[in-house]
C-alpha cells in the first residue's frame, strides 16, 4: 500500500478503490460491496484481487509455476442471461475429440455478445438434457468462457430436438469411438481426417510450439483443402510453387516470409516439438520435463512406462498415453520425416560445463544476490538439470538465499541436500 501511495504522488495512475483490509472480514465486506455496486464503475470488472501487504512476506511465500502464492482473485458471482439454442454442431479437435457446440440466438452478457458455447461432451448434454430449440440460462465461467447453466424445461413446446452421439466423424465420415472404456470423449479414429490435421497444424505453428508466423487458421484451411499437406511433416515439403497454386492473397513476398519462418522453426528445440506434435495431455511444462529427462526423441520413443511414470507430474494415465502415442506407426512415420527434413529433435549441452547437473532436480528459495531466479533456472537447465518450483521428496538439491522460508524447512524434513547460494556457486564453478 505504501508503494501505491508513493506511485500516486509521483503522478502514476492508481486505482482509487484500493483498500487496506485489517482482517479477512474486511476483505469479505469489500467484496460484497463491489458485488452490488460494480456497475457504478466506468470499466468492467469480474472480481477483486487480494494481496499480502508486505514485499518481504511476498518473497517468502513465493510463486508456483503459474501464479503467486501471495495474491488471489476473489471473483464476483457470474451474471446470467436467457437465450435459445438454435443449433448444436460438432467440432473435431487435433486429437480427434468430437466436441458438441451450442449455437445461440445472440445475447449480450458481461460486455460482449454471446452466440455459442462448448457443451464439452455428450455426457454433459445427456446430464442436462440440452436440446435444439431449448431455452437455456447461460453465464461466463470466470467472466470469460460462456457455458450453459440450466435448461428452462418449462418453456418447451414439443418442437425441441434431442442430440444423439455421432456414429461417424462429422468431417471425414470415418469411424468414431473411445480410446478406452473409462474415457468420456468420443473421437474420430481416422488418422487422415482433415479436421484433425487442421487443428494439429494450428497447434504446430502456434507461438508456444514451433512459432511459425504467417500461417493462420484460414491459410491452413486453404492449404489442407488444396491437399498440399496430408500430415504435419508435409509442412516442411512446401515450396514457392506449391504455395503459389493457392492463388488470391498469397503473393511472392508472403510466400518467402512463410518459407523462411518454416525454415527457422527447425531449430526451436525438442521441448517445442513435443508440445507441438499433439501427445494427449502433454502441455508446455510436461513437454519441457520430457525433453530434459530423455534428451532426444529416440530416447523418449524407446522409454518404458516405468520410466515415464517416475517423472514428477506425470501420473498413470498420462504415462500410458505418452507410451501408446510413440508406438503408433503413424507417429513413427511423421517423426522419421521430421528427422529427414532437419528438425532439431535432441538437446545439446551448449554450456562449457557440459551437463554438470545432468538429471538433477534443483529448487531455490529465499532472496538470491548473484542473479534473478529466472537466470539461475536457465543456467541449471542449460547444464542438463531440471529446475523445480516446489520441494518434493524427489528433489536432489535446494539452493538457499536470504530469508528462506517453508521450502527450507520442508527440505530439512525430507533430508534433501541444501547449499547456500555461495556454496552452490563455489562447488559447481558456474
């Protein structure tokens, strides 16, 4: 609060509604007040943010991989609106999952016009008995994502149409089914389905994956429809002549830029490939952990189930999905082609220390003096180690700075080796 007051004196814009609460009851009363009065503001809000009023305590509390432990969003109850379901369409994702989507009569809700919402899966439709021509109550989950809350069955006229599970893929007409009996999702099982390919390509070219700028969904759609690409690896077979056949809007300058971006993507790294290639339930973090652990695509493809499940953050289901994924002949074919086109599929130790932390899981706590924690993380990862945000029994080393908190106590309890910042840099000569 002192910092905000000082910034305001210097002329920075600060929120006039900021309040210093003495206890949790004052927090709750503040939230209740703005739940009722948020419309008097000249901007949209979906909740309040509660922060610990001490920089020292914020440092001690630290952060998870995604968010600080010293701040939390206290959301307002979602606004609701009533609209009619005009249609329910089916979309096919990159892994073949068929998702039903409700198309609504447009309705204004929390600052935007809502016309559609995912119905997630066919069990979701059955449980709520959602039908075409139903009137439904909708809200935005977290103030962002539209969802159906309930069906207004009292408004039914008899003209409502029930939705059944698809018997074939709505895009390619191929077989559909579930990967295992416990799975909720129904998938297209055709490996050559155009919809799956388009979604795969959209993920592949995205910023978090191979970061190929210039290839948006519309252009990807045109490329697939023109049969220039039949699998992800075909992206690296594109040339000026093939792209020029697309015609309108795709000129020489644009083609050159796209081809250069495709060429640049070959050096993005193993973790980016593992995220891009579409392994079920493997996001950016798990992809990075897999890359650090196995170092090459070949090592990962040959990994046994027990090796996968031993990695922190990977449970039985995800381990099995990774194992099965790399034993699919279609996947092996794509990977062989990626190798042929020169995509980087292994990690090289570029640091002169030559992997001194190879395979080690290291965490840091407290205030570091030599460098920011982000820089320490980079050094550890460049030397073959895995930087962790939390202390677990699998940790190999904890680096301790000033004002170390609960992580330090937890590491002592687990018997994990602990080094001060000075001891760490002295021992490893980095």
